């Protein structure tokens, strides 16, 4: 009988049939198999000759008498009396045997005999064996059901995760992922929260969340269970919401919630919120499901934020191009300054103004729009430099990035709709001549990139206004103005420094008739000729910085004018007929880039006026070189992860598309690994994100050391890396993955306190074209395999093909990479 019990597929649902078999086998009056729940024994399987039986009895007693019903060893020593299953007088004696599952008491096997019968010792031992078999069978059934449930959930998760990752922004149609999650896992509601400044917006649909559309409940991060999850960065499991002091009622029927933070690197960017209408209806198993979903939503949302940042940067560069082009073309006058303000307002969409210092006050241009009626008196009379945020910038010469203007004591509230402000000084040769100011209606509207772009625009305005000051004097000439306009256009129109410097040299020679023009850039301890006009490049002498006037100017940062260079060997003439020279440092702020040199002949002598002009042109060249450097750094760092130094998510996506196209055309294989650092969030929680970043960088270094030159290691998101393996089969990909596991696990990582810790990985692999037909499907397949590895013990490698084995009921082959 015991073997037949353990062979049952679902013992818990077969208790009535098992009770009947025991009843007939022993010829008993009654048999009951009871389950212990909430202080009662509920009889799920009953067979009896007695007409009236109770379907449950309290654990504390029966019939008013307090007697133990479940005994750890009811047959050792004196057997205690136990109440019967029935009120019938026909039942005289009963025995109750505990049923244990995983060491805990699950219920009781209760049998009753008539007055003229009794149970023998052998029969009692058999009953104990049957109870043990029931416990083992129930435990086995539960384990089998849990495995089936896990397989079902993995299958459901795979489909949902594929839908989440299919797109960075949801398209119309196709249902809603959040409602599908609720339906699949039996949640009453699923919501996605996105953080906007200091608020959390909880959306009921996937599309609204990722397009930031209404409807949404807006909640300060300082409030609610979801706010607590966002602040702490920890998952919140609340089994009874009404006992939680932070709970903010949303639906009357909500009883339990899970709130899991969404991460982008080391910043919480949102929350995933699920609810149940049953008190205690959410468990640790649900926390695992929600955490996996949250990881994928984190990736999608962080990718969207990265794309928005890149789009914002591209738009800012377009704004920069339009505004600086307008500045470069203008003849600096009050009217043209107002035109620049109008271009800035139209391109940026924010209120803008330019204030010039005149007579100790800021006189504003192009600020009329958006002001109250009548406008403040200082608009006509000028703003004293001791008032307002712009006055503070004019006094100190330091830019101000004010994210909330109403918290700034110097803010002038004139009734305009202003929440945040950036004010940047406009300088000429280090002297503040004005302020560029941009205001937004909402607090926290600007980003650091906005400040950088406005600084570059302010630099261009400084050059344009310096040109105005130069040419407002009686020495203003048409040729000089033409040269300034051409050079400004060159600086604004290109970020290629070599081409721009060549055009500047040719412009100065053509428009101002300088016979010799040279641009030399600092290269170590020498000057390098970057552009020239009027002499062959072979005539340039690569002398040390201290051996020439140009080198001396590059070291000191001070311009020099030599009316007569005859007899001065350090001024070595580029041509024999050169008699004078001007050497102007090319700089941006305190940084020196090189020297702009012109030389004159007897027919074209150089004057102090030329020195003034050359300083202006050298400043233009400094702006050009600084902008080109900033642009080059932006372009270079845009492809790299700032923490690990390996390629970032965007670069990985581009490279993967290229490799998939190449593999498709060449009919070759391409493998992809998704590498997840096990329990890395707990490491960050314990040691902090600074130490976490150091460990991330070291892990990246170890992984890189195991790869070929043609392979690509990239940081995918948070604690995940990806590895592109061109021309690698599925078998070889598993060997490489195992090598990566050993590289990280074999050598412990040192901690700040002197201890060491071992870090392990979970790696998923997939191979094109066997497992996927596109780059998106390849990522999804490898990611699913990674979660299989993590779900079956971590420190493991799984290939996507293993899912087929799992679905077929076979054991999942998990390789842990151990030697």
C-alpha cells in the first residue's frame, strides 16, 4: 500500500481514494485523513460505516475535553486517549498518527474501531508506515507541482520578457503588457512608476508609462510604499497594506502589494508595483517574479532615458549650430543681438535674454516677451549689478545653474512663469561684458548638457561683441569686418580643426593681405605647424619651446609684437623679406593650445591695430579648438561605459546588428553571451556603489582578458555584460563562458576592510541562426538562458537550446564552469 501511495501523481487530491483503500484493507469503522489548518484539523479524505461524521475538529480538543490530537510519537509509552471522529456510541477506540511533510506536521491519519475490536501492534506500525508514505507522497507531489509551476512561470516569463524587450517605446495595438502580467500571474493590478524630478508617476498601462501620458497618479517620492521603494532602492513586500503606515489608499480592495525599484546603473528611475486583493496573497515567489520583470523594465526604461539624452544632445548640437551660425553672420549691433535672442528662444523653446553691462547696469536685449504689463522699470533703466541672479553672475563672473529659482534669495520675482534658470557670463579677454540668461517655466527643467551648450554660445557671443567693440572705433574697416565675419563663420560652421585652421590662415592672408600666416599647436615640448600660408611647410623649424618667440608666447600666454625682427634669431623669419611679427596665444580660458603668428614686409608693415585684430582671431581659434576637443570627447565617450571603460549599450546594439548581417551574408555562426553578476545588488547594498563600481571595472578587466581581439565585451545594463563572439558555435560558446566563470571566481576580490570575497556569474548563451533570426531575438534568447542559469543555482552557464529539454520534461543540463 505504501508504494502505491508514493506512486500517486497528486497525493493531496487523492486523499479520499486513499482513505477508502485503508478503510477496506483494515475493516475499520472509520478512517479520516485530516489536514492541519488554522488550529483545526480538516478531514479531506473520509471513509466510514457511521452515518454522522464531523468534517473538522479543533486541535485543542473535542467534545469539551482538552486532549492532544496530534502527538509527535503517539505510540511511545502510554498512549493518550483521543476523541473519535463521530458522536456515535459504536466507536470505542481510535488511533491518530501524525503525517509529516518536510519535518513539519501536515495533518493526521485517524482510524476508529468498534467496541468489540482493537488494533494490534503490527497494525499500528503499518498505520505509522502509511502516514509516513502519505507525508513522503505529499512532499514529492508538492515538489513536482512546484517544478511544473516553475516551468510554467518560466515559459510565461519568457513570452512577457520578449514583449517588454521587443521595443524601447510601445507601438499602438497589440494589447498591454501590464494587464497581461496581471492576468498571467493572478495579480489584481500592475502599475509602472516613472520618476520625474521629485515625483513618482504611477501608470496603469505600459504605453502611458513609457510615453509619459496621462492618466497617472502623481505621488511625491517622500510618500507611499512606492515612494519608500524609490528612496531606499529596496523591494517592498507588504502582505497587509492597512498595517503599513506609509500606505496611500488607491483602491479599496487592495490588500497586499509588492513595489520593486527600477535601476539605471546606480540610480533609481522608477518602480514596478503589483497588488493583490487578498490579504497575504503575495509571497516571496511573487517577489522573484516581480524582480525579474523589474530587471527588464529597468533595461527598457534606462535605454529610453539614454536615447532621450542622446536625442537631447543631438538637438542641443543643432541649436548650437543654428545660434552660433547666426552669431557668426551678424554685424554686432543691438538689433542683431535681439535677433540672436529670438533664434535662441525659437530653437530652445525657453525664455532667453542677453544683458550687456553699460554704466554699471545690465541692459537687456530681446527680453520683452513673457514679461508682465507694464514691464519692470529696470528693463528700461538697466538692472543694478547687486540685484538678481544675473546681477550676481555679472559681479562674480561665475555661471549659475539654478534648478529651483524660488529657493534662491537673489531671484527677482517679476510675475513671469519661471521655475529654473541658467545664467552664463559673456567675457572678452577674461573681462565680463554681459550675461546670457535662459529661463524655463518648471523647476528642474535643465540638464548639465544645457549648461555646457549655453557656455559655448556665450563664448561665441563674447567674440562677436568683442568684434563690435573693435569695429565701433574709427579704425573700423570693411576688410577687417569681412575677415572677422569669415573667421566667425568658419569657427561656427565646422568642428574639423585642421580644415578650419587652414581656412582661417587663408582668410587672413586673402582679406587682410598678411604675407605670412602660421598656426602652431603645442605638442609636448615643441610647437607643431598645423596650418600656414606664404611659405612651404619644410621651412618650419621644430625647435624647443624656449628657443623661439612663438614658444615663449606659448609658455607665457602673453602676446608679443616685434616691430623689427632683424637681428633677433629667436624670431627666425619665415621669408627673407619679413621685417615684423606678431605672436598671439591661442587659448580658451586658462588653457593654451598654441600660437597664431603673422609677419609683415616693408610694403605691409604690422601695427598695434594688427595686434588687436590678431588677439581676436587667436581667441576665435581657441574657441574652435576647445569646441572640437569637447565634441571629440563627447563622440568618444558616447561609445564607452563611464565606469568600466568597455563599450556601452548603444555601441553594443550597433555592433550586434553589423555582426548579424555579416553572419547572415557569410552563412556563418555568431554566438552571444549575456553575463549577470550574481547577488551584485546585495554587494552594492552592503559595501556601497563606489566599491561596486570598482568591482565592476575589475570584473570587466578579467572578462576582457579571456577574449579574442575580434570579440566584443560591452556593459549591457547595471550588473550585466554581453559578449559578441563572431564565428563561434554553440559548443565553443559554452567553453568560452565556462572560462569566463573561472576567470572571475578563481581569484577572490579584495574588500576595503581587508577581507576578500568570491564573486560568481550566471551566463546565458545563444547562437545565430539556430536560436534566433535577428539581433533582437538573439538578445532575448541569450537573456532567457541567463535567467535559466540563475534560476537553477547561479554560478552556472546555460544555452538557449536547454529550454527545449526543459519543456520536454528532461532534466536541465546546467554547467557551473567548475574545474
